């Protein structure tokens, strides 16, 4: 296989929120012996392995958090109810919630106080969405797209404030807004999709002629999955892989142009490795 042109997205990989969460966690590990995180700090198995090697302890059940230890709140935040459990354990809390997520949380409590009906665009099972909803006393109407919107149409009353999970697709927000306009709802839109997500999506949306799109990042990562969805919607042959070594030579037969992008939890080293793996297929 020869003459494969490989381009890497300018915005591929770590966002500022994830970078900051990792740095604060590493600092905490250096300063304290027992640092705990509830689930994965970032949706990337390689990064998690590295952090655990350095000493980060992962718990899956918050009730099992030992007392008086250091606890990391992840970049996508958590619910007020769960935070209460952490506080009851007299933990020293290191809050790495990304400022973009804090903005969505703050708007949720502001709109709740103002008596507005909050329409939250996001995945109701995602920790970030649950965290935002808890700031609205768990009263937000959560939709993950236009299909869900039809299901709650009758509940859309009074003044509506739309907010979004930070890693949502901008196109989904546009569809929801169009529908609310059509239904003549009284609404305001607060696009809380973060800048990093928007920029990454834009690069894939504006892709010129390419044969293959490689999306690197955790299979459960919301922002990474959206990048792969955008590629597939554009009818580009898209592969979403967690690591560089999951890429297969056979995918590139007859291809000339490859574009690599990566989710917000993918380290630069993995992106370089993916490029090297594909380059090696050419010889
Ligand atoms: S994806 Fe966006 S909201 Fe999430 S941590 Fe990164 S910058 Fe913050």
C-alpha cells in the first residue's frame, strides 16, 4: 500500500478541561497517599491505567469511599446528592469540574429559581446531565434529540430555557430549536455545548475529500462517539477505535486520504502512535 496521505485534526485530543483534571489529580496524588475517584476520571483506558499506576484509587460504589480521604470530582461534575455522600465522609474534595460544565449547572439553578421550565438536551444517564439536572432540583425535562422532544411535547408549558450537555452535537440543538419555533413555544436558548466540542465537530463537518476517518478515543466517551456519528452521517468510512493498535491494515486498501481525529480524553501520544501505525501500513 502506497501514497496514503494522513492528516490529523488541529483540535484532536485532550481538551483543556480534561488536561486540567489530570494535572490536579496528579498533584493530589503527589501530595496525598490516598486519592479516590468515583469511576474513571477520563474515558480513556490508557490514561486511566497510567493514573492508577501513579496511585489513583478507583471506587465504583460511592458508599464505599473510606472516611477522611482525598476525593476527586471529575471534569463532568456530579449530582448534589452524591456530593453530599462525599461530604458526609469528611473527604477533602478536589473539584475538577470543567468551567463549561459549571456554567451549565449554574444556569440550571438560575432558571429553576426563576420558575422556568428547563429543557436539557443530553443523555439522561450521563453523569454530567444528572449533575446539571440536580441543580434544577431534578425537574428538568431531558431529551436526547428530536424524537424525545415529541414524547414530552405536552409538558412544554410556560417559559422554557434550553440548555445542553457540553458534549452534545450542535446539529441536534438546531433541530430542537427549529421544532420549538414551529410549535410556537416561549423559549430561550443557552448553547452550553463547550468550545472544544464545537471545534472538534466543526473540523469533521468541514472535512473535504477523504476516504477514511479514524476517530480515536474511549468507546463510552460522549464527545468521541459524536465525532464518529458525524463522520458516518457524512457517509465517510469511519472507524472509532480506543487505541492506535486497534487499527487494521485492511481498512486502507484502495484508500488515498486518511483523517485522524480524537476525543477530548485522548492523549497526544496515542494520536502520534496512530499516525505511525498507519504509516507503517504503507511499507
Ligand atoms: S469536553 Fe468540554 S466540557 Fe468536557 S471537560 Fe473538555 S472542555 Fe470541559
